C-alpha cells in the first residue's frame, strides 16, 4: 500500500471521502478506505493530502487512530515520504493539536524517522508544535527526540528551535534576570544546555534555561499554559 501520486484521481471516491470526513462519519471513511487501493494513504485533495492527513488536520482523533491501525507494516513507501504539497507529513498535521498525542505515539511506533522529517519550510513536527503553541504535544515530541543519541543532529535542532522561540517571543531577547543576564547569555555561558544528558533533556532543558530565570516569567509562560488548558 502506498500513496500513488501518479495514478489518475478517482473524483467520485474523493468526493465521498471528503463528505464523510466533513460530516465526521468515521464508519463511512473506514469503509471507503478499505475499498481504495492506497487505503488511508489515498490522496484525496488537490493539495496531495491523504485521508490520514485530513483526519489529523480536522483533529478527528479516534478516526485517525483507526486509520493508522489499518496501515500494513510493509508499506511500499516510507511514511516520511508521504507528504502533501507543502511537504507536511501526517505527523506534521498531528503536531498542531494536543488532543492528537495518542496518534503521534502510534505514528512514531510505525515510523520513528517521522520525527526528523521536514516540510518545505524546513520545519520538523516539533517545530510545528511550538509554532502552534501546543505545549503537551511539544513535551511529547521533545521526549522522543531526547531518546535519540545523535547529539550533533540534536544540537542543530536545539539551536534552530531556540531561534524559533525567540522569533515567536521577541521580548525574550532583552529580558534580564536577577543577575542582570539575558536568557541567551545564560545559554552562551552554559554548554550543558545543549547536551542530551542534561537534567531536563535536550529541548526542555534549553527552554527551561530560556524561560525559568526570566522576570516577569508569566509574559513568556502564559501563552503556553493557555494552550495547555485549552487542549484541542
């Protein structure tokens, strides 16, 4: 089973799948996928979204779990290569909603390399979780990254993620703690922030050092806590 982008679109099937997804008719979606040669990886939209992409994008957790479980273990095409026209894998779509955490774990059990897949903007799923302010999903994906022993690659991801957070919260750059130091100065003088063996883990350790020493703490932390409380 694979998403065959070169095959002729079945517009009738695509319309039925779209309607069933829009109406959250999980039973019909499953039945239609069982008839499609590519199953849950059937390309349904003009943007090359598969059924699984759309189920995850629309945050239909239970349906997405059922669709993932329909996937065989011997896929002809790696899940890291199943992307829509902006380069998002299914995990990129999952990463935008805290309520999809179970789906993320099932996807990673099938294909751990999804964690490092990038879209056309260079974003990994972890980046997407940060950009959408999904703290629970971020913690889950960060824990999975911390299990990886490739420290050089992790260091690059860590530095890129630090820049992403700084761009999202620009006030972070100039804020100082009680020792009159900024978070970036703390990072520059503390190499352990970039070690996967540090107390808080690679990513959470970096963000901890970026945030926990700053005053006022709430102006940086509140966007994340608000996202956490309003899990979608």
